[in-house]
């Protein structure tokens, strides 16, 4: 039995819209002069792997653990899961500028587009005053009117704006048109997919100085045009997301607590205060995986008003 949680090496990703708030807000060390838009915290992709940072499993990848030590690490509940790779991906996003207007294909459309569906949820870890996101359409927008807006450069006028507040969240199912506005530091939990179709990018140039690729036909095929003006979850709602792909909760920690479901693991992100777990201590913006097991595995608050996000897989 493991007596400490698993901590993975974070994978910082340079993005044209990224910034340095992972350094200034969360105290992370970032590559000099790099605009880091994403930090992949828990990932099992062919081109990106979480690697255990220390302890007896140091150097093992998440794919190694999911493939060869599934019951031990992830629990009896997931022993018969047929997914070839760990099914969820967890990241932090730092939007110094707003992201492209984009959509992920729904499951019934993805095969014909030779792509992967992706449902995700955003938790606003730190949003600056006036920050917002775009999610879904304004009421009355149709495929034809949106196509006209693309042709005439009026996409922003068709989008539903949602204020972003620290501690709030919003669910982004496949098919929902969306964009993250500037000034948001976001924890994202998503299906293990990396298919994104950009429909509009604010006429911005990429890191190579060239216009970024757009995917108009694929986007129009994927967008749910009946998805009008969805609401965000208000700060303090304990259930951030509960869908067939993942469950995410906000859990206050007034006392030492075992946050794992029965016969399962938990991915934990510290969102307020500091905690200890096993032999490690973790501050705001830290992530770790608590392995499954029959014995209690407590997370202990080290400050008042400590809370965490807990992400798990449905059975």
C-alpha cells in the first residue's frame, strides 16, 4: 500500500494567449520569457505523459499505472474499465488574452470527422475583476445567422457572455461553442481528448507570426445551435460537474478528511489554503492523486478555510 499521494511533473505549454500568472499567483517556476497558457497536470496522451515525481513509483508514467497497476492505484471500481488510456485530463489555463472561439465535436459527430469528443468543466481559480467567458449562443442565433456572422466578422455579437468570478464554474459539454476571456486562471477537467475546432480567433497571429488555422466546416458540423445562454454555477456550489465522464466537487476541509469514493482514487487540487497528505504538503494550485485503498488516506488542512477540488471517474 502506498503511504503518500502521487505527484506528477507538470507539463507547461506555451500559448500565444498565455501569461505568467502561474508564477505570480501560484509561485511556480516557469521557463524564462515564455508565455505559458496551459499546464497539463494529469495527462495520458500519446504525445504527452504525466510522470511520477517522487517516491517508490518515481519515473512511472500515468499510462504505465493505468495499464499495469489499475486496481492497486485506481481501485476495484475501475478494474473493468476498457479505456486504453486514463480517461480524464486535468490542466490549469492562464488566459492573459482571450482564447479562440472554438468547439469540440459531440460523440455522435466525432467519428465522421475522424476526431475525439470532449466534454470539460472550468473552475475559476482566480478571475480578475470584469473577467468573462463565452459559452453557447445568444437566444435566436441560428446556423444561417452564425454563418453570416463568420462571413462578416461579427462572431462576437452572436456569443453568450458569462461573468467569471473566482470560485465559480461552468460546464462545457461537447458541441457547446465557447471561449475563455482574458484575466482568468482556470482549472479544467476534461475527457482525455485534444480535438479542438477554431471558428474565430479575433484576427490574431500565432507564435509563428502567421494567422492561426480555422476549422469552419468542422465547427459548423459540431456546434449545438439549440444551446442558448447557459448559466454558470455560482461560487459555493459543492458539485462542480457530474456527468458520464467525470465528477468534480468542491470540498471544504475543516478537519482531516478522506475524499476518495469507495474503492476508488481521487485527483485533488488545492484551491484555498494548504494541506498535508502522506509525507507531502501542498499549497494553492497544487495537484496530487490519492490512490485507492482499504485504509483511510487523510488530507489534513494546515490553514483555516482550506478547500480542495476533487475529481473522480464514474464507475
